[in-house]
């Protein structure tokens, strides 16, 4: 879209231990069933996102359908052309669109939360994070360092050029919004 390299700094949080049960080749019917449920939920999210896109798509004049209804209603009011029933119909349509967008947001959030926690009880095959390679900067430039866990001492070290320092787990797993240092 931008016709240039781009680096997303959107947080992508992960825990210190990643459980891989959901990804392993298995004949466990409960895991297989849950995978199918997740795929169905992802499909539903896609449908919701497509509908949201259609509701928010701008026409050739750069306005959405909702905005055109509001502009028409306001114009009719200003020109004293619109009867109260027409104005009311336009207001109801705008409210209907707003309600649908709120519903899409809530349903999408609910489904994403279900997906995020659908395998929480499957924690047989865990992998502890050993090292995290970090980049701060843009797609074309920046600075790199690495956090490596000292398993014997149960702590992380930061290897940043010639400086090696002990750091808190909170620093290593800092996924705060706006943190431009991304794994």
C-alpha cells in the first residue's frame, strides 16, 4: 500500500512458556474438535470484518453510506425540505448502522477472546522461551539486541553491543502499546 518497507509495532504478546499442544499432530478428539471450533470462529470473524468494511467503505466522493445519510438529513433540515417522517427514517437508519457496528465490534472481540483461551487447559507440551531477539527502529534501519535466559539463575540478560546486563522479566516481556522495541 505504501510502496515502501513497513515495520509494524503492534504488540504481539506471548508468555514465558508457550504451550504447543494445539499445534501438534494428534488423534486427541477434544483437540481436533477445538481446532474445528476455532476455524469456524475465524470464519465468522472474517464475515464480520467484511461486513464492517462494507459499512465503512467510502464512495467516490469520499463519504460512507452512514455519512451520506447524515448529510442528507442535515441538508433536509437546513433547507426545510424534509418532513419529520423522512428525517426520522434517516435518523433510524444511522442508528441502525451504529448499532450494527457496535455489535460487530463486540462479537469480534468475544470471538477473539474465545480463540485466545480455547486451549488454555491443554498445557502438556510447553516450551520455555530461551532467547528473544529485539529490534527497535523502522523497516530500513534500527538497532538490535537480544535477551537470553540464564536457566540456572532463572533470570534474563540483555546483550546490547558490548554491554551485558541483568534485566527483569518485565522488561523482557514488555508488550505495552507504543513500545517500539519489538521481538
